[in-house]
C-alpha cells in the first residue's frame, strides 16, 4: 500500500514537473550550459593571449606577484610548495599514468583510458608556450622572489595549471560521479578541488609564473575539461554503462 502510494505520488510529481524527468531535455540543457562555459572560457583565454602578446600586462602581473609574496607566513609558504610539488618532474610524469593504472586495476577500464587521455593538456601547454615564448619572472625584477626549481620553457601559459586541470580536474569529475559513500566522495573531491584552486596562486607565489599565465591556463583547462568530460559521458552512454 505504501509503495503504491509512493509510486502514485512520483507519477503526479512527474506530470507536474515533466522537464525534470525528461532525459532529452536534461541532456539538451546540460549541453547548452557546457557550450556556454566553453565559449566564455575560450573568449577570456583569447583576450588574455592578446593582452600578453602585446605586452600589456607586465605592470599588473608584477604588482599581483609582489602582493601575494608578502604573505610569507611559514605555513602558507609550505602549503604553496606542497601544492606545486606534483607538477614537477619526475612526479609529474609518474602520478598521471599511475592514477590511470590504479583505475584499470580496480576494474574501471573506460575511466582508466580517459584518465590517461586527460593528461593531454600538456600538449596544449607545449603548443602555446612555443607560440608565445614569454619570459618568466627573473633578475630584471629583483624585488620578485623566484624559488629555485626544475622548470623550463616559456611562461605563458602555466603548464602546472593546465596539467592539473586535465589530470586532477577529470579525477574530480570521476570521484563525484562514481563514488557513492558520501564521506569518501566529499573527501576526495574536496582535496582535488583544493589542489586545483591553489595551484594557480602557488605558481605566482613561487615566482615561476605571472598572474595572466595561470588565469589563461585556468580558462583553457576549463574548456578542455568540459569538452573532454562531455565526450566521456557520450562514450559511456553508447557502451550502455
């Protein structure tokens, strides 16, 4: 009797709110939202690219770096180093394939393949670095503190941020989608989201990148992640998963 009443109530709710239970409408709405996010992200990236290309952000970039580096509390300094650690070699070449291998061993074969492909943001980093060839913060601005590290290439865009957006951004999406115990899901999503949020400021704080470098990477990485996760959803649906 109770089950029958609950089903009747659900049918009544569906009749009154058909849009919430129409898969085609939901998919269409999700697609439009995704396209809007990608469009805005790429528009902002293009704007930043042009500004940097015309060398129009130097003063602002330097001012933001100096202001951020004034926050030199030992705990904050340590946090900034920890956040950037995963993006330096050799760990930057070990962690991404290790995540993919772990998913494969756990039986998530499709997710393992896509997790590995999410690492492809490094290709975009290499491409735009080759085009822009922007100098990193250096001796010409002695007031900016540059932390010694194993880095190379030009400054625009930030390879750390782009790689994090691909690798840890997609990992965040998978954790949110697949992990059912709320406490585990929230813990993993919180940690990876925190990593994504802090990696940009850490690159500026350590003196390895300019503010416009990391913001451009956030925009390009967001566009990549939205398109990439959408493609993953389509493949998963076609495979009947």
